[in-house]
C-alpha cells in the first residue's frame, strides 16, 4: 500500500453495509480498524417513468453507460419486471472495477471499461465516436 502503514488506524467506510464487506476485510488485513458508517443507502426510485421510457427505447441508443453495479442491477431488474430483453444494438460502457463484471454476468456481453470517473468515460465515448451516436 505505497509504504503507508494502516496498522491501528481507524478508517471510516461509508459504503452501504451490503457492499462494504470486501473493503472491511482488506482494511483489517492491513491492520486497520475499519469503522462501518454507511453514508449511502441504495433504494428504488419513487417514480420509474424516466427509466421505463429509456428501457423501452434501448434499441435506439448506440451506447448505454453504467456508472455503478447498482445501476446495472436496477436496470436489468426493471427490464425483467417489464418482460423486456436487452437489445443487441447498444454497446455498453461501464465505470469502475465491479460494474463491468456485473454487466457481463447479467447481459452476457462484452463491456468497454476505460479507466476513470463517470464524466471521463462519457467524454471518451463521445470523443471516440465523434458525437454521431446516441448515448
């Protein structure tokens, strides 16, 4: 870990409880005292209309960008609840380390996952395809 000792240091982990396990284990393995303090709670939206509209038009998009594994889970769960299937057309970009794995396991397709934050991924998609695609 870049020569920095975590031995005995208290580290606050703000991930949701259900997603904090790996981080807690890694910190403990480095001698840290992880403190679980979930600052984010992942919940379904109050209104599904905008997602439903987008899901019904997925075939019209060239790209779909997922910014988290939670976004993948919600989108695909909603597709299934509406008896819709993932279209063959749109390419998939995913942000982070876990998100591409979730995309591939649930959509069964390859996923482009450049390094960087969500805005950087969006910029890369936009610049690579010269704004001719629908994202």
